[in-house]
C-alpha cells in the first residue's frame, strides 16, 4: 500500500516543486474554509483514489470520530 500512496503523491507533485502536507490539505479543502469536512474527504477519495484505495463510509466516519477535534 505504501508504494501505491507514493505513486499518488508522485502524480500530485508538480515538477520542480515539493509536495507537502499543506498542499495535500488544500487539495481536499475545496471550499477553502480552512477545515476539511466528511463530504470533502468523500469527494476527494471518490475522484482521486477510490478505485485504487477503497474506503467505505464507515471507515471515513471512524476516521472523523478518531481525529475530528471539532466534531463536524
């Protein structure tokens, strides 16, 4: 799985620039409000990596239960 994630990262890197956590966050935070919602995560996964790294709705919900400090 790590090599698959590296492949996705490589696709996102613009030649000559470093790809970092902030860049990844901005890709997911489509409305630019500084927060990532469940819907933004679901949309990102559906468009970018759904076929290669499948996540169920339950897994996404568990992620938010574990990591969402704002409980959104």
